[in-house]
C-alpha cells in the first residue's frame, strides 16, 4: 500500500507501528520523526500548503489527514481522486481509536495496542499531588493559549494540571494580565519557539510565578509520541510533588 501522510504525528505513528519508507511515499516538511527514516520520504509541502500535483503523481492508495492540521479545501480536492482518511484527535479516547484504526488498516493491531497501553500507563502513573493552575502558551505577539477542546488541554488534565482557560475553546488570544490566576506558566517549544528571553519578559510582570519552557511535542503530538515521554512527564511532575 502506498501511503501519503499529511500529519507529523501520524507519520511518526506509522513508522512506530512498523511501516517502512517503501509504504510511506509522501510526508510534510514538519514530519520530522523518526529522523533517520523520514529523510528517505518525499516532502509534499507543509501541513497547510500541500503540493497537490506532487501528491497526485505518487498515485497513493491512501492519504491520512487531520481536521485541524490540514486545510479542508485542499483535502477535499484530494478526496476527488483518492481515498482520504481524516482524523480529529482531541481527547485521549480519540487517540486510542486513532491508533486502533491505524493498526487495523495496516494489520498492526498488536503493536497499536502496545502503544495504547503504554500511553494509558504513563498518564495513570504520572499525577500531580495537588491542584496546580496552569496557563499553556503556544504563541507570542499576541499570546495564544489552549481551550478545553484541544489535545493539549486533555494531556494537561490527565497529569493533574488545571487549565485556567478551560472555559474557552480552541486557541484564544490573551493578554499578560489574563495570566494572573496561574500558578505555573508553560511556554511551549512549538509552534512558537519560546526561549529564555521570553521567560524573562514575563518575569518582569510576574516575578513570583513559576515560568518555564515545556516540550511542545510531549503535549501536542498525538499518536504514539506520548508513549515515549514517560521520563519527561515524570521529571516535570516531580517538580511539584517534592
């Protein structure tokens, strides 16, 4: 089967499930894991600016897309000529069924179940002892955060953080003063690449708050990625459980 993946975390999951470069014939420029394997797969643009003609030239048997990460109009063009599976992964349960579905599609059910069980194990064993109110910032100038209908929100909740923007949806713009309620401000490493200077900027306003850069992939990459973040989450949680 010839597969084109339009989603970085799905590309990673396909390789983790045991597919090879012979089957995965196209991927986006943001599909960076596993690095030693994706380098052998043709790039078909970015997640939101696909090279439609190049994808068509591959004559794929299946294209894998995501409702949030890809542009509806571009996906619909591809649907006219090819089989396209569009996923919408917001919750841990969604992620379970994503992996289960990929396992069924490619006859990798057992391997998919191993990853699903590992993810549940990590999320169940990695919990904060007390309530920590957090703000998770994904963008700078303007600041943008995450609402309750996002995968990031659900990961935060699973490990015991309380998202202070849980009453909002998607990725709202916020002001510095909106962060006042947070005990802990997380600056994500992606999609905006926050650096130490951005921590310093916020420290001028909130000198007593805990502010740190967190691994954006650990919180936002669904599929198999969380199964590889056990140590990261344990170390992060340990800062609050000591």
